């Protein structure tokens, strides 16, 4: 599927919210009228991890990881202020504001609408989203805001390396505060399965293709072949998950909207913290915009994968992470529009 030349975002990506909603409906209908399908898929597990979902998640993440040029890390000192904004917002602010906002809504504002046990699960899902800042889609958001490509590549590469170190302890701490017990080994296994393995495979593929075919072939011919595989893998994963989640959703249809509220507020808040932080540091717009985008958006593929590995495909925790997928694209496109209307705030 070709990209829209005016926007730089593919047809699949532009209407991702629509596809997610259709997968939600399709999955629920399969669960209700063809229950033998989720029952069979439920038997295909190893160590409580759904094998079909694990394969689809690898299909999602692997193409993204091929885009990351880890050699760019050597340029980390060329624009340190922009990177500091990204690192501070992503790892010292975002996970904790997500926890705070989600806790406020699920336990206080929506107290009479969400039972306490579900509130705890939804909070856990929000924590997984908040601790996983975006990787692949940042290239799209950066392109749409005319971001500095070299800066964006360094930003994504360093962020992926930090995920390997910081994701597990942050999630463990915040889930502990939420009174959700998760064994360390399960968390580490999730990161190995859904970050280290596809990251290594992507890096090896990238290195091999650059060495044997050259950069021009790799970027213009090889990578485009995987253009929509990530989205297709995501959508098939959602159909499977929603086939398991049908009863939860049918019993609590309003909860989709309730979960979306704090996730949207968090996205907007984090964008402005990073964007205005970059403005205060007098950074150029082509650095400030991608800095805001990487903090605001989530590595939802990782969040969904870990939620399934830790809590199972039928858990409301997984449902909360999927709502993050549902709301992200329209909210991020709104923020892209805002960033493009405020270029005059920044020096050239």
C-alpha cells in the first residue's frame, strides 16, 4: 500500500482507529458466535503465553526494528539538549504522570462507574502504556512535522536502548504501588521475547542487507516490502484478543470510553511538557516537534505484548492497552496539526 504523498502516512496508518474498531467488532462477534475459535486458540499456549499472539507480535515489531540505525548513537553528543528533553520526559515524567492520571480517573472520578477490581486492571494497562514510549511511529510523526531526520533516528535508537534497562524496573515499581504482583522473571522474559529478540533480528537483517545490497536498495526497495506488515500483524492480534475479550466488553461497553479519557489527557499533557520544554531551551522546531511526539505516543505493540504475557489474552489489562491503540492515531494527528501551526514559536 503506497503512502499518501501529501501526508507521508500510509492509508492503513491514517485510518488505524477505524481498523481497530472493526477488529474490535469482528473479534467480539467471533467470540460470541464462533466460540470454538477462541477456545482452540486458547489451547495454543506455552508458559501462559499465547503462541499465535506471540508470533503476530514478532511480525509487528520486527519490521520496526529494521528501521533503527544503532550506528547513529555515536552522534548522540551533537544535539544533547533535544535528547535530554526526550530522556527526561520519557523516563522520569511520563510513566509517573500516566500512573497519577489513570489512578485519579479510575479510582476517584470514575469510582462509581468502574468496580475496584477492574480499576486495578485498567490501571495496570495504563502503566504498561506509560512505561513504553514510542519507537516506529515516531518516524511518521517526525516526517509529518518536518522533523530533523538525523535527530529522530538518534532519538529512537537511544530510546530503544533505554527500554532494555528501564522498562522492567519502572513497570515493577508502579505495578507494585498499584498492588499488582508481577514476578521479575516474567517481566524480564517479556522484554527478552518482545524487545531483545526482534531488536536483534532487525539489527542483523539491517546489517546484512546494507552489506550485501547497499543502503539505497535497503531503504527504497527492501523496507517498503514490510510497509503494512506491522499494521496487519497488529490488527490480526486485536481480532484474537477481542475474541477472548468479548464477554468483558459486552458486560462493560462504556468502559472503552472511560479508559480512553485518562489516556488522551496523558498524551496531550506529555506532548506539551516536551514541546514547551524544547521551546524554553530555544531548540529549533524540527527538534522540538519529534521530541514532543516520541513522548506523547506509546510503543503500544510492546505494551499489548507484555500485558498478554503477564496477565493473559482475556485480562482487562490487555483491553486497557488496546484502547491505547484505539485513541492514539487521531490524537497524535491532532498534535501534529498543532505543531505545524506553531512553527513560529521556535527559531529556525
